[in-house]
C-alpha cells in the first residue's frame, strides 16, 4: 500500500524514437516505485491487432469498425503496465518489421488516438490499484495531450545518427527520421516538446546521467523509494 501522506506523482517523458525514453522511464520507475507506462507499446499492440485482423491504416473506416471488437485489458508485470491482447502479453511481437513499418500510420489516425485516450489516462487508476506512488508515462504526446498537467514533464532528444546506432545495437531496423517526421506532422496530437517541459539531449549522456537529471527534479516532490 502507498503512504497516503505522500503525493501521487505523474511524470511525462516524451521524445522521438530511440531517444532513450523506455530505458529512462524504467529506471525512474524503479527508483521511485512508480508504474512504468510505455504508450508506444499500446500503439504497437493496436497496430499488431489491426494488421492481424487484415485492416489497413489506409482505410480509416475499417479501422473504426475494428477497434471496438479488440479484446483489450490492462495487466501489471512487476512495475510495467501491459496492454493485454486476447488475455496475453504481446510484447515479444511488438518489434516485428511490419509493426515498425505501420505503427506511425495507425497512430496518425484520429480513430486510434481517440480510442486510446481515456485508456491511457486510466493508467493512473491502475497505478493506484496496484499500490504505486505514481506513474511515469512515456510516449509522444504525454505532456501535451494525455497529462498536460503532469507534475513533471520531460522531452528527450538525440542526434539521428546516434539513434540509428542504438537501434542497430538492439538488432532492429527502424526508419527513425521518417517516423519522427510523420509523428511531428500529423494533425492529431503531433510529436512536440510541450511548453514548459525540460528538454534533455541524450546524445552524449549515459543512462545514469539522464536518470539522475530527472531524479533531481522528481525528488523535489517525492523521496526515493526505500527499495531503490
């Protein structure tokens, strides 16, 4: 159970592909006993489900018809929130090439973003139900759309060459520049640095340095967890 005398803290971490959002959010969640919510995984799960249903991102009407029929639930694996598909965790399949190629196309659709809006905001209730002191949510519109009043908002960026190198080390191919251009140019909830967010260039920083930068800010509201 959480200590009711402590504040419930929401941390938003936004940024483009391979800027370090996931590893940073995971480390911060461990340090402060927060639920780690990777919204990119949500969009990838929806993408996988729609592709398997034979739906194309070019057919918005078909997407709108298919979305209500998806069997979506929420689970928690340790500190990580999981969007379950048909009762299972699809994590092992979310980096397939076809998902990489289509996720930004599906994410640009109002139908998909509207479908996920309240689901993402509802992760705060999930965190409370599982005894967390708050949540750290990563994505591309968290501080601008999902939680614009988050206690802390950060925007990570890095040089494209470094981000491409990071993806290669992970054994993945990802058209980073193309994806970011699509996400920044979409009409609905574009990828932007939210006004007032702290910008962190991770190009030449280690994970520990990025986490420490964020932790110093968070500690103004929430002490580190005893188990950290």
